[in-house]
C-alpha cells in the first residue's frame, strides 16, 4: 500500500516537472515538437515547379527534394 502511494506520488511529481520544463522552454522561445522536413523555400520551389509545368507530378518533385510525396502534398496544402 505504501509502495503504491509512493509510486503514484513520484509519477505525479515527474509529470508536474515535465509540464513545468516544457512551459519554461516554450517561454524562452524554444520550438517544441518535431521539425518540419521541408522549409518554406522548398515549398515555394515545389509550387513554382507545379505552376510552371502542370504535367510534373508530386512524386517527381518529391524525389528532387528527397522527401515522401505525401509529405510534400501535406506541406503544399498546409500553407
């Protein structure tokens, strides 16, 4: 019983410290989460390629940018 209570307290303490750490990092301007594979310049370049030649496929453009076609498609539609 005491061990279970101690384990639960430790879990709550760890969760609280994690939340505080994330909040502090965000306040300092630290970007949280996984970085995007494509930068804005790559997305602009992909859009330009699509506009210049409508017969160019997303797959071909994705290969030139070394990303998955789905990643490129999401990035184009997200922005």
